[in-house]
């Protein structure tokens, strides 16, 4: 029997989880000395590299002093909490990584509460102690208080603390005495995290993750809870409805370094990948067919937001994407919910419209961005917050904890923006040369808030939020005040028209862009929508007049990111998403039809 430790690394966004995993990989000599490798080795899909965040949790295994350490790198953002909830089931302990300056943040609290609830042993790593103004001792106290408030046991509160800098590649017991490597952390993991318990008996494994291979199809990943799994064995699979199905294990792989290694059997406590199973879901239990025993299914927090996904029916339909039909859209969404636990998809009364439920704007936008990169064309409606009712019939809405760190001179603007959206200021304290603000705010108040806050603070605010609970409905929140500029005709926008209409508002298009009737081409500087013609060309004559041929000066167009578009659109608008473009349009492209249906959107 080999000694195994299973640990998950949890932290707030951008506190250095994936960088630390890089250093552990280097310390355990997984690469040859002359081998090329980049940074953030585990963030291997394009979206993760571009945004600098972990979206999907991943496994890697290292060997140190004859002990196999299985490391699970988890996302820090609570929108991807479904990822954290399912993979913590595979771990026996967690490394809680905290920034030595920022301290415990909302998402730290979120993932830590899940880990403590599962009874996992924590190790606290105070990272980035090389930063200016860092306060490692204060942060250590803060983490202790946080664990105490979250109801940690005495054993969990007796946690070791490691100080260091992932980026510089050192960890040690004292932040004022840098070491030259991270072996102190690996030694602490082996001493503190319990070795996996050996449960003898009939084999049992819960599927907690999925992989896919073009050669063997879907691969089930999980931790062997009891007994030994053997290649070629005939087993039973217990489904979510309690039914039992006979399956055969084709191949078994354990995680070795960054890859997998084929093995004949997997012992209790190790994490493995199983091929050959069909029709399984995350949470199913692989067990003995004659004496089936199910493990408790993974509980995932409920979604707080939904969006309407529909096929692209704009005049530019099919010009830029490969997958454009409702069948393509349906198949892709149902494929996504197989591995994305926190996502739900509901059919509507129409064949080509689907309601997709998720944890927040980022959770849904990552799905949309992934789909557009795969060649899908679709349209999405305005994000809607999910309401509930209590036993007395009162309307409840999701409330979030919002934390903003902002320079002192712009803190007033942030407080004003948050309170306009029914935010309640709970804490205001100095943190280095920044002001630390904490609010309770309705989830719907957060939609569109980020871009306003960044504008008001010249891009210097750091915002994060986390779902807290459902509370009574807080009343109406003012939405976008300005109306839309809507295109009257289809064709190319001309510089002449845009120049003449610049006093009406700001534009999202530039000369030469192809636009269509009903497309939102800009933001009006008043509250109402107006229809404008951007295709008018200058009437040319063979006469020259002095002064009338001055150069046209046009303000640059406003370019929105996907999240900003999702937060910007109104109830009567769709966001058209294609592999090449994002366009905002009115649901009813025809002006007369818009007027006939205006009352329907006003009531909504």
C-alpha cells in the first residue's frame, strides 16, 4: 500500500492558487531539466488563460518522500461554486490560500465554509508576503476568526500556518525569513493532512468529475471510497433515481504528474479515471452489483439567475457561425449540464427557446463565450433574478455580500452607486491606502454595477461578491436611464450620417459596419428610444463650396465585452452572439410591431 494524501487548494480569485500548483509541480521534478513549460500550467483552456481565472477544477499528482499527493486546483469565483462543491468530496484536507494584503475575501468564506462543513483538515497559506503594505499577522488572526465564525471544530482551528510567496517560489514558518524552496509546505501537508483511510469491503466510488476523449468517449473521475477497483470487473451503477444498472470497467487510470497512467487496479483512497461506463451522471455511485450501496449524492447550491437562450433569427442569421439551428442549441446546452452541476436548462413552450439557470453573470457568460468559440450562433435575453415566496406569501429575492476596495477619494461615488441599487453599507474601514467597503445588496442590483463602478473610480476599484441568502424583496431598482438609438434601415453605416447624429448620443458602430433594421446602434442621451438612419451618404455634386468639405471628426465607438453587453440590454432587447460579433437588437425589429408590444414589456 502506498501512502496517499488528497488535498484541494481553495482561495479567493487571484490569490495565487494556480501559481502555487506550478511551483509544487516544479519542486517535484515532473519536468525534465531542459523541457519547455509556461506559467499557469493547469489553466489550459484559452478562456482561463485570457481572463487569468480558473474556471474548471483540475487534478494533478506529485510524489514527495515516497508519498503520492493528489492536488485539486479549484476555481476561486463563487459563480463556479458548483465545481468546488463536487471536487471537495475527493479531498481529505484543504490548503486555504490567503493574500497577505487583501486577507480573507467573500469567496474565501464561501469555499472555506464548504470545506469545514465536510470536516476537512485545513492548512492556511499566507501568500504574497513580498507585497508592499502586507500584513501577514493580521491576516492570520482574521482567518482564525473567520473559521471560528463558520463553526470549525477544535481540531480544524488547530491549523498550521505557512508563509511565503508562490511567485518567488518559497514557503516557510516565518514570513520575515524567506527560504529558498517550498519543501516546508510539502512537509507540512504530509504531517498535517491525514493519510487516506483504508476502508476494506466491497468496492464503492462516487463519480465527481467528467472527462471526454474522442477515442473512448466519456470518462468518469472519482475517488475510490471503499475496496479496490479492478480492470474488467462487472459492477453496478446507482443512478439519481435509485435505479441500478450493470456496467463493466474497461480501463482504469490513476493521475501521475500532469497525465494519467493505466493501471490494473486502484486502491481505496486514490483518485482515478474509469473508462467504459455509459450513461452516467456526476453524483452516481459505482458499486457491487449484487450488494449495491449508494453514497450520499453531491448537494449543489441553487442557481440565482436565469437567461433566455434562443436561436439567432436576425437578418444576419447563418453568416458567421456553423451551428445555428434549435437542434444544435438544445444538444449543446444538454451536453453542458452533464458536467456543469450548478447549471439547469428548462424547455419553454417554444421549440427554439430555452431557459438557462446559473449562479451569476460570469457563470452564464463563460458558457456563452465557450459556445461562440465553438462556432454557435445564438441570442440571449436580459438576465433575470430568481425570486421565491416564503410561507406567508412574501416575495423573497437573493441578497449578496459585495466587497469593494477602492482609493479613498472615490469611495463616496461607490457608496452612492451601491445605495441607489438598494445596497446597505455594513463596513467601511481603511486597508493600507485603500478604503474597504462591505455592502449587502440584491443580486439584481449587481447587474450593470461593475461597469458603473469602474467608470466612477477610473478603473481602480476591486469588486467581488458572494451569494448570502434570500431576504424580503427590497423594492424597485432604477434601470438604465438612457434610451437606445435604433437603425431604421439595413446596409453600411456611413461616416456622413454618424457625424450628423453625434449630438443624439454615443455609438456602438463605426463607418463601414454592416447593420440591419431594428439593431441598437448606440445609446440615446435622453430617456426614450429613437429610430435613426445611418445609411445616408453625402449628395455629391460637381460644384465645390468653401467650408462645406471640412473633414468629418467622429468619436470612437464604444466596445462592450460580453458581460457588459449582458448587463446593458433591456427587457425588450436581445444580445445576438456569433463567433465574430456581439450585436444588441430589439426583439421586434419592425417599429410598428415594437409599438404594439410596448405595453407587454412595460408590465414585465
